[in-house]
């Protein structure tokens, strides 16, 4: 019985890792803050060469943010139409808040990816 559970956990873990890699590009980069001076310089150069993938991810996250903003707008309109004391109003409110939190997260990822791109493009070491 335990052997049957392990493959499904590994499969779920690999799916989550695959989705994470589709969303965040930092798995493609190397840590330029550890190791000897030569290793750090080599890792920084490697990261500078790989910075070209970052604009694609920025645009992907801009699209995600726009979609979340539209979902938030739709739920906001639904909140205005439902009675304040109903259970539907609570569900719509929670969905609207979740979309707003997702939108804020997407905006932070956009800023982080953009700052990383500009840092790798302009700072030469």
C-alpha cells in the first residue's frame, strides 16, 4: 500500500516542479554569490549570457497580472450585485481577495524579473 502512494507523490512533486519552472526562470541561473572569486565571476558571466530569457517571462507575468486583474474586476462586479449578508457574497468576496493577492504577487514577480534583467544587462563585473 505504501509503495502505491510514493509514485503518486513523486508524480505530483514533479508536476509542481514543472509548473514552477514554467513560471519562474531562476532555475536557469547560477548562484554568483558563493564559491571562489573565479567561480563567482564565471557564474556571473553565465547569468549575463542567459539574461535574454527574462523578457519572455516578464511578458508572461504581465499577461498573468492582466488576467488576474480582470478576474478581480468580474468578482468585484458580482460583489456589488449580491446581498451583503448572503453566503454567496462571502464566497465572491474571498474569490475577489484571492485574485487581488495573486495580482499583487504577479506585480512583485514582474518587478523582480525586470530588476534582475537590468542588473545583468548594465552591471559589469
